[in-house]
């Protein structure tokens, strides 16, 4: 993926060549997960016996990720804006 | 042999039907990945067809997850200007998101004494499914469990994201998008697009870059499990 990204940036591979293909794969990617999810039939008892632990881990973990990312990015975004304003302020003065 | 072929046929068929249906009624409970998987699991439970028969041809579908991951280079390339403009917020958002996702899951999963394989599948829950399955496989978790936890985390963020945005008092659209993308990948990004176009693009960028970063860090993450 990084290789392809670099190739696109350097224009060694024209975007038009792979655009349709990539759109097809991304828009239909759900189909490719399905057989993997179906494998759950083999884990049925395991998942049922640890249901509460899984729920709490996913829910609390997600809330924690949302909080930390939201908080940090909010602060940094404000910092980025301030820096931009300072820059434009300077150029107006000069 | 015939049964395996029939299983491949029915998987693709159900997918096409539910995709059409979902486009008309976009509610999360008839999302193709949820509805088709549930339908097929029921089908396998009710008929004497074994999972081995089922996967015989369907493993070719799983193989396509590789090209799917590579395809993410194109949207990344298309948004390169956005990445340039907000590189600091994006970089730090992604790093915080990935580190917090791994350690929060690790801590909680150990607290509940979940089996090792399940712990490994849980720590990849917040990145996009193709990446999550790849990383789960690399560090010795179960790709299919990972896929389910990923969908679960995605739905949770999609349904409750707005509540947490209000609770944590997050103001900028940049941060709203980043938190949804970091915690709930594509399904969260769908919610972010409802907030604003900017939040949606940020969410999908954070989701893609987090997936890549986690994949690159997979050998290090493996070291967390002695």
C-alpha cells in the first residue's frame, strides 16, 4: 500500500489506471469480510462465556480512545489555528 | 464439492441482495456485513454443512482483503492536500489513537482474564477490518474474532459518538472526525460525514493511517504478549 502511494506521488503510476479498480475493492470490501465473520460458528461457546468481558473491553476501550483523541486533537487544532493567525498577522504588519 | 460451490454462491448472492436493500433502507441493523454474516451463521447452524465445506471456496473472498488494503492508497493520494494542511493534528491524533486503543484493550482484557487469543484480537478492534484481520493474524490472534470486535466497536461509536462529543465538550470538526475515525473506523466515519464533510474526511484519513500504523507496529505489539 505504501509502495503504491509512493508510486502515485511520484506519478510513476497514473491515478486513472488504478482508480476504478480501487473504487471497486473499497466499495465491495464488506463482501470479503463475510466468510471470516462466519468463522465465528467455531468460537460460539468461547464468545458466550466471555460475553461481559468482551462488551466492557470494547465499550470502555472505545470511549477512552474517543476521549483521548478528541481532547488532544481539539487542543492541537486550536494551536494550529493560532499559529496560522499569528503568521497572517505578521504578514499584515509588514 | 458442489456444496462448497453452493456456499460461495449463496454468500455472494446474499451480499448483493442486502447491499441493494441497505441502499434503500440505510439502518445499521441491515448493514450487509451484519445481516449477511448472521444469516450465513444461522444457515450453517441449521443445516449439516460444516465450516470446512463452507470455507473451501469462500477463502478466495478472504484473499481479496489484500488488494482491498492496497486500494486505500488511492483515497489517501486524493486527500494529500488535506494531509499536508493538518499534518500535525492528524499525526498526533493517529498516534494517540493507536497507542490508547492497544493499551486500553490490553488493560481491560487482562482485567477480565480473557483468553490470550481473544486479547490479541481485541487490541485491533478500533482499526478498519482488513487491517485488523491482518494484524490479528500477524500477532497470533483470531482474524474472525477481530472482525466481529471491529464491527462491534464501529457500531458503538456510530450510535453513541454524538453523546461522547457532547460529554467531552469537543468543539472543532477536526477533533470530532478524528475521534470517530480513531475509535470506530469506517462505521464511525459514516457518522462523521453526517456531522460535516470536513469531519468525515478527517475520520476516514485517521482510520486509514491508524490501520497502516498498527500494521507497521504489529511486530512490536506482538512483544506485549510474552
